[in-house]
C-alpha cells in the first residue's frame, strides 16, 4: 500500500518477485495486496517452474497479469513457458535471447500463442526491434540502464508522453558510443 499511495490512483502498479516466492507465498502476497490493485506480477515464482506459474496464474486475483521470460536464452525456453500457459505476458530481453533475431523469433512464437510480449530492460537496445514484433505490450523503462545509456551513448531515447520511438535520422540502432566520456570509467590503464 505504500507504493500505491506513492503513485496515486492513476498509475498501474507493477511488482516483481524475481522468482522468490513459492506458489502459496505468492498467492498469499497477492491476496494480502488486493487493495493495492496490482496489475502486473513478474516472476511470482521462479521461471524454472512453468507449472507453478500457471498454478498461480489460475488462482491469482482478477486483473493481475502474470509475466516471466527475462531469462529466456533460447526459443525453447520461451516455448516452454507459452505451452505451459504460464504467463499472461511473455518477457524477452534482446541482450539475452539471441539478439534481434532471437527477439523476433520469440515475437512470432507469442503471436502463435495469442500472448503479448514485453521487452525487458535496456530500452535503447529494444526500441527498434520492439516496433517489429506483432504483439508488443510494452517496454520496461529500467532507470539504471537508462542512466548508463545516456552517460555512454549519444542517441539514447527520451520518453515523450510515456512512449519512445526510433530516431529515423540516425543509422542502425541509433546509438553512438561516447568514447571520450567513457574514459573516466576505464580500469587497468597505467599512468
Ligand atoms: Mg524481473
């Protein structure tokens, strides 16, 4: 309720257990948090337990979307979660799932399972490929990554009304490494 009070009534409240709960603990948490109106519960139980995720999903309060998939490294990882009916929204991370090609393949797999896809963190690296998948729900705006992207790259996106879009005036993913700005973080350089 502290988080709900902090964000007010007009924002959706998302929570992420990082797989820390058992199914019963996650159900207990969700039940005890009904008044907070949680809309997204990420990894209520570990992604390694698709049956447990499905068990939670079938018994969780209405309105909670169950998500998992940030640890999808292969197409089979994503397929197992989808085939088990483990999630309302699958996640994928372009830095882990085989890059742009892997993310695109998972996007098609989601389409075949009538399930939305959400991009996990690293918003600068997702914004182009996320536009190319058929069922994108949203893209996680992870502040630590945003901060680092802006420190080290020209062309990192700035949100406008809660959305980002590719900068079509720049080639490729739109990022250019700030070599000079990065030198202060260099380690192992003598002198
Ligand atoms: Mg997470």
